[in-house]
C-alpha cells in the first residue's frame, strides 16, 4: 500500500484511502466497473489495448453517461441529472 501511495504522490496525485472496514469508500467505482464488465467487455476479445480503450471510452461517453439510467439518480442518466440540476456547461457533454 505504501508503494502505491508513493507512486501517486510522485505523480502529483492525492491519495484517498478509507479506514479498514469502511465498505462504502469505493462502492461507486466498484459498481461502475461491474457495469462496464457485464454490459460491455465480458463478451468481447480485443486485439490491442488501444481497441479496448476506445471501446471503454465509447461505452462511457455514448451510453453510460448520456443514456444509461442510474438508480442513485432517480432512474435518469447522469447527463439528464446534470441538465436538470443546471450543472452542464452550455449543454455540451
């Protein structure tokens, strides 16, 4: 764990780690990666890392954010949530 923290700090990052036993710290990211794996990449074989990266980007920008409904947002998409909350920047996402 110390090695990861050192790398993070060396690259100008900020470490964020919860106390032992805090199960909610990483729940949002774990949920996202679970969705990414089951909805997009589990049934695919990528020839290159760039191909996998492009497909993950496509999933996030063309489906997950603009279209996929999220229970934590009242079953609307993140883009729609930001629009309703007035958080979008000139309607550009």
